[in-house]
């Protein structure tokens, strides 16, 4: 209905104007005995009474179209704002994930260090590599920040009026980062992360024993 009104609004306005102009003339002509208002005392009131319904209906139609356009505009503005926020969160998550830096040992006894870069290197810690316990604590804080940012993205995306295909395309990227963190957390919970004690911790263990 709204689409038809919007498409034919010009024709509707012209039709109402024509009806408004010709109706008083037609209804006050001689010969229309059933609708003969030519002898009406106050012809102005008569014409006003005849044309008022047409003008009122035209005003209501234009007001309806204006309100619908305003609603659509507000929806577009809100979607554009949501998209901007989601894209900024995506950039933030990607930057945090790429900024991850930590060093690992190739085995428990070696002193040779290997630098790991980015979130994709997390799987090395569930392999043959060892990380110092204090470095692991720093890494866990970094991963927690990324995880919370991902969850913020999910919350905004689920409540957004953005097109589903747009939200899904961005969400698929965020899922990649989020799932890697979840896999790392599961590996740590199952004691699959190889942790090497610091010198201070080793000395403390020796003193306690």
C-alpha cells in the first residue's frame, strides 16, 4: 500500500486538486436537481463544505507518506551507525590479535627462545613449546581483552537492524578470532599448555622443599 501511494503521489495530488476545483462548479450548476446548491444562501460555506473532505484526505495522505519516509530515514541512519560501530570493533579485534607477541622455548630444558606473533601462533603452546608462567599471565590478559571485545561485537550485532548478510559476513571474521581463544582456554583447562617455571618460582619451590 505504501509503495503504491509513494509511486503515485503525484497523480493523487493532481486528482485531488482537480476534484477540489471542479466539484463546486458541478454541484452548483442547474440541471443537477438532486445536487443543486445554486440557491444556497451562503455559497462560500457550501463550497468549503464540499472541498474540505478532499483537502483533508489529501493532507492525511501526505502526512502519512512523510511519517513513513521519516521512519525509513531513521532506520537507515541507525543501520549506518551500527555498521560503523561493528567495523570499528572488527578493526580493534584484528589489531589486538595481530599485536600479540610472546616468546616460547622449544622444549623444557633449552634456553633458545622462539618469538610467536599473532593469535594464529597460539596452537604452538599446545604443541612442543613451553612458555614462562609470568609471560602466560600477560598473554591471558591480552586474550581476555580480545574475547570481551568479541562479545561486545556479538551483543551489538544481535540487536542491530542491519541486513543479516552484512552482519554474517563480519561475524564470520570475528568468529575466527573468538574460536581460537576458546580453543586455547580449553587446552589450558585440560593442562595441554606447556608452562615453564621462572627462576624465582624454581627457587621458591626449592626452598619450600
